[in-house]
């Protein structure tokens, strides 16, 4: 699956991009009809230690799923966003099956 990673006002290193790609690829084991993924990484300049934001949008047939999480690191924010998307995928799959 193609995942587009955008980092706002900084350059994400290869290690972070690989981590994100790996996490999102794991979601295909829950639902194999994910068409695309888009990730936006941002720094929130509010002076708080939890200033890393990960926004993830997954395109599935007929819908978009979205999660935005804020944390101390981009890895942690990505983990929690992917977990939220996993739950959304599970609900979406149940909804599709019940039709």
C-alpha cells in the first residue's frame, strides 16, 4: 500500500518514515482493502513536552478513516493513531458485513 508521509516545517528521517510505513502496513492484516494512506507530522509550538502531532487518513473503498494524536514523540503519536484506526477499521468491517 502506498503511504504518503508529509512533515510540516521539518525533515522526517528515514528511520521515522520506515517506522510509520511498518505500522500502517500492519493495518492491512485487519482489512486488506485499504487503498491509500496519508500521514501528516507536525510540531505544535505550545511549549508543552507533548508537542508532536501525527494525523493519519486511510482511504478505504467508500470511506475515509481519520485519526489525530498528540504525544511526546512522533513514534508514540503514530502508535496511538494507528491503534485508533485499527478500532475504526474493525467497526467499518462489521458495518460492511452487516449490509
